[in-house]
């Protein structure tokens, strides 16, 4: 007689487990029926889906940014998976052991037994640590104590404890030739044999066997409506993650007769958005990274995603458990028409977002928060005409003047007045050299509205062309033919104005067919490079930091004058997080002799926003403290003599932050990297070597 045959009512164990699996499948089917009424999401060819899934769900690389939490989560996850092998063996009449043991050929089977026992210890320790973080430490990232999280932790702990004790009683009662590898169960068996009569050891083995099967079965039925459903959905969320550039917002068809513009209800979300909701782990990393939340504003990206999930679950209330029964006697699912704004997220919080992407970068399961918030803004602007009052002037300026400053196009080249050299326009190049003359240019410099109309940023444009002139680069600008890229309008939800401006720019650029576009504005850089392709504009776009770094690398540009002192670099969100340009900005600064670079704690992809993104530069910051003040404090804490930026919006916000900081900011200059570099240029004159195309 085998060991399992000694267990009372053993044949009922597989039956109980099968019933739990059926319950799990039916409950998951209810989720899928709500997914079915959601909007489609682009999937397409996904060559990197397996790598993405393995990297973010098996290796859990983002979890390890917080080392202790990463170790805790990974140990519990991997341990639970490996220990499930034992449970699977119990409910399949020992089938797993009969199949796997011969394949593993002796010592590998013993190694599996050893690893299972080691994970018993690891999981129990980490479950204890997780409970400590929630109940005693009250980890700051968690704003609420989740009952669901406690239930899951106790369930995991119960499953592991019952498996440990079941194995201990089994070895104590019946022995095992490989028991020496059971480094947790074997010592327990010695203790049990020492305190319990031999005749009851088998009974206790049966009790813990059934406890393990019952807990696992309950876990399966509980999981579909638990936040820990991410155990299942995280694999799909990683495999189906957004493959387009992060800075590319979803396109909407403004010409569609029956289209809904933006996101108002759960039914307006895509099925991938709903999958994001069911994948949220409630870890709070997005909340911790959010500059709006950090400065006391009502926006909390975590509660937005949780709210979307709760609205989805609420919509399921009218969905029958049996899949072939139609909800409500028809095909519609009630509850999907409830507005997301003022339900899952407050109205003010929608407009507090700076679209910096810190939440997306921090999320360990690759949830896209920003696209959803912009979708909500689109609905508010295009369908409800409900937006902050100050945006009316911004939208009017963009429509009437093609720039948010409301300045006439005739003044777009005023920044170039007084320069000791000519700044050619593309139109003048064609006029003097013919239609093909533009093809001889190495690049077209996209100046942007800030450098054209903002007095402080005009100095940046002058510094950029000074560097290009010193390197002997053949370039031109568009001058009055250039319009706003539409980035502020799109991030503020007005896709109509964005498309109007973008299509005009695409027509202009396609006429000139530039080899390469360079720009000092990360927002222009992102729109031109990542979003204009939606409207037929495909261009090779580089940021001025990339171009200047390449000029230095190939020996066409150098700084002669030393600049003694230190500088700290503020990384632009749209440059670093959205487009991965990090090293080049530093290379430009390092090319200045004598200049010491002092990094802020939050730098690179973990940078802290200046507060100007998402159209916030043109909105009043009425709630909480100012984001630029928080970032300025971080910059001044380095003790650097100057703050370097690589974005016109960041330049303005950091300048204002330093000015408002009082005595702490006295003598601290705020400059673009091009200004710092141009200040030390040698006398005009270039060696004439052609610059390779900057990749």
C-alpha cells in the first residue's frame, strides 16, 4: 500500500482540486466577458514578447530596484511555484513523481527535494517579513492596509506550513530513502517522533495533507477577485506590453462618424487597459515616484489603476457565472457606462499629471498610467469641453498663432538678430540653390516655440547655432514656416489642435525632406520622432545633446576656455525616460575643461520632473506645493555652482525655482548645456570635415 492510499477519502482530493479549477476558470471567464466589451488594443508582431515576459515576470528586474522588497517578492514567488509541484503531485495520485522522478534520474530529484525544503524556509521568513512591513513598520509607500494582502499572505503561509508539516509527518510515519535531502522536513520529523506516539503520526499526516489541498483549492477560487491575480495576469501584461515608443500616445480618428474621443467610461478603455487594472500589485511604486503626489496633490496613479479595476469588477456584478448565459438577457454589460472621472480619479487629479512617466518607469508589471490619463483629458476636452479655465487662452493661441505664446509668426527669427553670422532658412537655401539644395544640408535645426518666443530660451537657440557654426555644419532653420509641434495641445487632451498643427508641419518637412532634424526641445524631439509617423511624417530626429556630443567625438567641436566650478544636471523626463538619452548630455558637460559634474540623487530614468510637462507650464499650480520647488531643493542640495538643463521648459522652471529659493539660490546659474558649451568655444573657424549622420 502506498503512502497516499493510507489517507482517508484520498480520491476526493483530486475531485476537490478539479472543482476549484472549474471555479477559477468560470470566475476568470467573467473577467473576460467584461474585456470583450472594451475597445481593441494593437498587438501586431511582437518579436520581443518572450524576452519581455521572462525579464519582468520571472527575473522581476524592476522589483530589485528596492532590494529587500525584491528579495522578499522573488523568494515568495519562486518558492510558491516550486512548492506547488508537491501539491500537484498530491492531487494527481502521485502522477508528477511517477513522471518527473525517472526523468530527473536520482540526484536531480534529490536536488529538487532540497530546493523545495530550502524554499519552505525562505518563503516562511519572507512572509513574516512582509507581515512586519505591513503591520509593524507600516511601510510609507502603502497608504492603506489591505485586508486582501493579509489574506493572501496568510494563505501562502498556510499552504507552505501545511506542506512542511505534511512532509514532516510523512517521513516520521513512513520514512523516505531520500529524507536526508529534506533539510526542513527531516529535522521536523525527528521532533514529531519524539513528542507523538507512532500510531498517530499517520493521522496527522492525513490532516495536514488535506489542509494543504483545501488551502490550495481555496486559493484558486479566491484568486480571481484578489489583487494577487497578477500572479496570472503579469505574464500576459508583460508579453503584451506597449511596444511603440513610450512617448507615442495612441492615435484617434477625428473623422470617424461614431467615434468616442478619448476615455470616459470603462467601455472606452482597451482590453489592455483593463488587463493593466487586474495586473496592479498595489505596491505603491508609482505613487512613490509621482511628483504630483509627492507635492501634496490629489493625483495618485496607484488609486487610478485600482479604481479602474474596481469599476471593471463592479460591471461584472450583472454577469452570470455560467459563460453561455447572456448578461441581463442580452449582450450588454451594465455598469460599463459609469464615468471614470470622479469615480476612479478626481477631476482635479486628471489635470495634476505632468505626464512625466515616472509612474510607468517605476511599475514592476509595466502598467501604462499616462496614456489613460491623457485619454481622460481627451474626453473632457473634446467631448465635454470641461478643462481648466487657463487652457482656453492656450488652445486659442495654438489655433490662431500656431504657438502657445500667442506671438506672430513674423517674429520667429527674431532670436537670430545680432549674431555675427547668418542663420539660413530652408526657403532661402532653395531660393538661392534650387529645389535640391536642401539635400546638401547636413541637418535642419528645429528651433521650437520656446527658443523662438521666450526671451530666456532665445539665448539657447543662439548658443546652438553658435556651436553649429563653429563646427562648420551646413544647416538651416524653417523660420516662419515652423509651427508648434502640437505637443502641449496633445498632452492637454486637445488632439484636434495637435493634428491640425502636426499635419501642417509634416507637409512642410516632407517638402524639404531633411537628412536629419535636430532640436533642443525634448518635447519637440518626442513629437517629431515618435508621433509624427502617425500622420505620415517619418524623420531622423536627434536631440541637440546627441548632435553636440557627436561633433565633439569626431573632432569638429571643442571647448578651449576652462570653466572652474561645479554643475548639477537636471534630466528632462521626455529626454531620459521617454527616449533614453542620458549619456550624451553628460558628455557635452564633460567636454568643458575644469567643470565638475555633481549628480542629484534622482537622475537618469529616475529623474524628478520640473513640473512643466503635460501642459502644466501653462496651468496654475494651486494644489499642494510647487513641483519645481521640490526639484530645485534637490539640485541645491548638491552644492553645485550651476544647474544645467537640456529642455526649454526645464530651464524656465528651474530658473524660477532657484529665484524663489532665496539665499540658498544666490549665485547659482541655470543654463542649457549648449550655453555652457558655447561659452568656451574657440574663435570661429572649422576644419570643414563632414559630420557622420548621428544615429
